[in-house]
C-alpha cells in the first residue's frame, strides 16, 4: 500500500495514515449486509473489499432487473396518471 | 476528506423525481415498442437520474455526468462486462487515490441502495 512506503518521506500533515484507511474500511464494513453484523470481530481489509465488490455487483444486478421490470411503464398508455400517482406517493 | 454519509431520504426523493420525469419523457418517444430498447432506456434513465440527483459534489457522480456529456456509452459494464475490482465498479474509480476510492465507494453504495428502494417502490405502485 503506497501510504506505508511514503510514510517516512512525507510530512505528518499531508500523509494518509493507516488509521484513516482502517477507519474508511470499517465504515464500508458497516454498509455491507453480509459482513456488517460482526461488530467485535473486525473483518480483514481484503475481506471487506471482496465483499464490497460482490455487494456492488449485486446492487448493479438488482438495478438491471428492476429496469427490466419497470420498462413496461414506457409503453403504458396510462403513463401520465400512473407516474403522477407514483410521484405523489414517494414524496409524501 | 469528505466522509459524510449522504442524506438517504433526500437522495431518494431527488432520484425519484428525476427518474419519473425521465421515464415520462421516454414514454413519449418513438421506438419504445421494442422491449430491449425499453429496458436499456430505463436502465440509462436510472443511472443518469441517480448521478444527477447527487450532483457534482462527489467524484463518482461527476464521472457519470462527464460520460453523459461526452455522449459515451453508459451501458457496457456490469452484466455484459463483469468487473472484479473496486476501481472498475465505482464510476471514476480508476483515477482516484486509494482513500478517495474508499470514501466514494461508501457514498456510492448508499446511493445505489436508495436507488434500489425507490425502483422497488415504483414497481409495487405500478403493478397492483
């Protein structure tokens, strides 16, 4: 990791600390359903990153799938009223 | 380093409004009889609307908006082109330093979760 190599050469104010990275990794861990419950055991950084990639791919897949299913709205003749109802419900 | 989590409910409502507006515009277009075209148009609308809802304040959303401006294809990743590493999965990830990548990833995930929730709600609302 580049931060380790650069640590001795950079001034304290500008270097990215391992702590900062560890903090960001643990914040990521909290977002991922698969590994978030392990509060006492912190997952390894590589495990977190692995699960993060898997989770993002799953989310992309879900969006694709939902796009398929929602695409029917584009040919609905009732498009205006259905969509107006949706906006109203979502914003209330 | 901006590590503020996004306000999920405001992202949801901004995304919902933009996405529905985009779908409305698309439904008036010709060529929507083709099922595959409808799917691609819907998916593109979802991606663009999410980035637009977030605006230019995050690197990942700026990367998506830049791609649209350059009229480069937005599609061509995920299902057709499965990526293994984080830099390939987060928009703009290739140009970021490691810390920014992690921070952008967290924000991106939260926004994707909001997007999925809104689209699921729309699905339930539109199919009684």
